[in-house]
């Protein structure tokens, strides 16, 4: 039921068309870390051999959590990790209880053995004294010449010694009973308030008087009776101690569960989303710890269980609110990211609008504008991923257009500088090409053979056109004549001259696929009238396309 609130929230997001909330990876990683630490702590307490069922279950739950994360089921992974931590802490509590019980038993045995050993030493000393007196008596009896008085004195001392020895023996037995009663009190201090404990203490006091009065038979019988009472008292103390340990462990486990759930609520900012419930759960947990410190284990367990119940309800409320808040933050982040991307593309397009980029790379520039329109539409429709992707696509088109334009501009500038070194040529820069114009008597009248004085011109032209940075540019060879003579003859002559120039360039290793030869005759004059119009119109134009 913990994730019921989260399920409703996810359903709401799907129904409204919003993206579903994303589980915080920091919370999941922290939960895995806490679970692994709890398992490590349990292993350090030898929980694996002492409480194998709980320890093994904790390890399996953590493996389930890892498998769920690998499959992409993040909520299930978080729940398994949380359960693994809880079960591991239960295993630790039980292991600590086992160690404490062993320690109590060992201490009790040590105390009992030390007391018994002390009384055994006392009894041994008394027996030695008895043996010495018996030996002295025997010596006195054999030496009767030393006097009857000494004999009687030794006999009296022996009788007193036998009485003392019997008293010591009975006290030794009684000491064992007293030790068992004291161990019972140590095992379970509250045993002191029981009627059995009071009867045992009264019997012990009575036996002490009987021993002092040398009523040895009655004292021995009383010791037998109180021994049974002490055995019963010790058995009761053990049972009470076991029950007390179980209650204490149960209280510890309940408190640990409450702490884990409250810690989970803290991860989910429950103090912000469910303030009253969170504070109430924290207060109940505090009361549980106080009751535990005062050894009121049942009350501690009750308060801890109440804290668990309230904390569980708090987690449901906080979980829904937290994931709703995080989902909204994620949505806002994506919207802001998309807006930034669209605005950036808009600024970049505007910055290049008045440059040569739209003319030199019109296709890429237009694609960038189309991507911008698509991005704006997606942003308006709240399709933020599409807006970001379209903006990135437009940015890529624009970057390529700018780079190409820069390359073209740089190459065109280099071509201009190189063309200006061609002798007997005039260089004119055009928007998408470089015009290299050659005037003069390149050919004899009516001839299609190049004049020798222009060989150097076309050799230098070929050298420029062969450069690597210009080696892919198309070249158009246009030959124009004056209007003197027959128009058809002029056209044929101009065509022959254009072919001659093409052959000359090919011979100079210019790729023939780049070359287009056109004879235009007198059809495209530069000027229609003037004293030098024929001379002006007779020309050779080498047009190198730079775009």
C-alpha cells in the first residue's frame, strides 16, 4: 500500500498528457547503500550462522532490488532495498541478543564457580586442621605419661573441630544455595519482588541460625528444601529473563522499523509535504525510545508501532507530493531548456541574416530556418524534446552554412589574389564567381590558334586553376567577338577559339570535366555604342564559379 499514492499520481500524469515522474536516483542509491551497510553490520555480528533465516532473506531482497533496477522497475527496486535494510537490522538485533545472553551466562558461571571454589578452599583448610588435631590426639594417647589433662584438652579441641567442620560443610552447601539465589537476582532483578525470593531469603537466614545452634540434622533438611526452592527460583528467573529479552528485542525491532520508515519520509521531504503527520510520527518514536530506556518494553513496542503506522501514512502522502513536485520541476526544466534552445537558434539566425551566409549557402540557411519554425511550433505545443532536437538540428545546419561560407569566402579571396598575378588579365569579383577577362590580340585575325605572346597568360591561368583550394571549382570559357563581319562566321570562330583555350588548359593539367567552352560571337556585347566599342566587345572571359 506504500506506493498506492504514487500509483494514483502516475495515473494522473498519464491522463493529463504530462510526462510521468522520474524516481530520484540519489534516493535509490542511498537506499541501496543503507541496505548494504545494514547487511554488513549484521555479518559483523555473526548473524549469518546465528540467525541464518533473517540474514539470508536480507541478502535475497537486496539481490531482488538489483535485478529490478537492471530491468528498469525503479519503484520495485526501491521497495526491495528498503525491505532488505529492515530485515538486516532485525537480524542484527537478534544476533546482539544472542551475544548478550551468552555473555550473561558466562559471567554467571564465573561468579558461581569463584564462590564455590572459595568455600571449597575453606573446607579443605578445616579438614587439614582436623587431621592435624587427630594426629596430635593420637600422639597424646600414646604418650599417656604426659598427663591425662592434655588428653582431655585435645579431645575437647577435636570435638570442637568436628563441630566446626560440620558447620563449614553445611555453610558450603548453604553458600551454593545463596549463590544460586543471587545469580537468579542478577539474571532477572525483578525476581527480588516475588514471594519465592522472599521465602528463599527467610529460609537461608533460618538455616544460618540452625547451623550456629549446631542443629545440624534440621539444618541439613532445611538446606535440601531451600535448594529446591532456589532451583525453582533460578528457573523462573531464566524464563523471565528470556521473556524480557524477547520483549526488549521486539521493542528494538519495532523502533528500528519506525526509524527506517521515518528516515524514508525524510528523504521524501515529509516535513514539508506532511508536516503534522511527520512530527507526530517523530514524537511517537521519541516516546518509544524513552520507554525502552526505562525498561518498559511493551509500552516501547506500542509507541514504536504507532510511529510506524503514522510514518507509513506520511510516506504515502510525501511520496505523492514529492514526485509531483519533482515532476513539475523536471517539466519546468525541460521547458526552460527548450526555450533557451529556440531563443539561441533565433539569435544565431538573426546574426547571420545580413552576412554573405544566406547567399553563399542558401540551402543550409533555409534548412536552419525551417528547423527554427519546427522548433517554435513544438515549443508552443509543449513538445519540449522535439523543440530541443529541432533547435539542435537548425544549429547544426547554421554552423555548417557559416563554416562553408567562411571557406568559400576565404578561397574566393585567395583566388582573387592569385588571379591578379596573371599577366594581361583583368580580375572582377562577382557574387558567386571570379571573372578573369583577357583582351588584346590573343588570336590572329580569323584564326583559332593562340598567339605566342599570350602563352604565359594561359600557363599562369592553368597554374592558378590547378591549386588544391580551387581544384573543384567549375570553369566557363566564354569567347566574344566584335560585330564586324558575318555573325555566323563570328560565332563559329569564337567557338573554335573557346575550344582552343580549353585544349590549352587541359594540356596544362586542368581537369577537362571542370571546363565548359562557349563561343558567343557578337551576341553578348558589353557596350552598344562608342568609339572603341568593337575593341571593348572583343574579349575572352574565364568565369570561375566559387559557389
